[in-house]
């Protein structure tokens, strides 16, 4: 059983930066892909970025060059550094992982970017 607790986010300015954190609890946290998704009200949840246990990363095109995902397996934490924010980055952000059997989600954290 894994548990994810997300933090960070809040209000940012267009062109500014915010950082999200997600702490994983569980014996196998360091072995799994960790990802960030985001969801606007009334829309489907969208993949934003992912990182595997070897720190190989993947990003949705809309955030490439602006967002960076990283992980520190020693403290079972994944980070999403969001730079050059845009108003369209405003969403609820969720961290995610899977152990191959179940999907695990952290609670959402609101990111609001004002222009």
C-alpha cells in the first residue's frame, strides 16, 4: 500500500515560478514511476510529467522547457518545478504512482496563475 501527500502550489504570477512536492509513504516508493497530472473543472485529468526510478523523464508538450520533474529517493519525494508560468497552467495538480496493480493518487493541490 502506498500513500501520496502533495504540497506546494498556490498563487503565482505569469512568468513566475512555483514548486510542488509529493511525498510517498510505502516500502516500494523508490521503485515506481512517479507522475504529476492536472485537471481543470469539467475536464479530463491530463498527464503533465513523469519520472522513473532511473530519473528518466517525460513531459507533455505544453510544459516542456518550463517544468522540471525530479525525485529524491532517499526521502521518497518527487518535485515539480514550474517556471515561466502561464495562466493556462491554472489547474488542480495531482501526484500519481502505480505499483503495477493499483493506481495511487495524492490529494490535489491548487495552482492558480494570474496574468
